[in-house]
C-alpha cells in the first residue's frame, strides 16, 4: 500500500479508533496549544501546534528515514486547514 493510501486510512478509516485512544484530534491540538502557550508565555494556536509536530517529523526524517515520519506528513493537509 502506498503512503498516501495509508494516510487516508489513518485519517478516514481508523479515525474512530484513534479518537477513542487519544480523544478528538482538534480538541487535543487545542489542549496542546493551550499548554504550550502557558509554558512559552505567548499565544500558540492549535494550527501552530500541528505545524510544529510536522516540523519535528521532518527533522527526524532528515536524520533517519522512517515511514511513520512521511506517513504523518502526508496526512497533514487534511488535518491543518487554512
């Protein structure tokens, strides 16, 4: 299965399973942004939070290939909308 099909499966087919394990994605990103804002002393949005997570995956990928890094990156456009 190619990486884009896997990303689609994670977001669409397995979304319910992931939500049961981790909670709703948008709520979790907002909660994370609120915590990060408190820790950093400046406003961080949920979109900023997600983009930072993507940046971390890309930085990891630059160091060492791991399919999970690319898989998460390929699912990002569906999660972060602007």
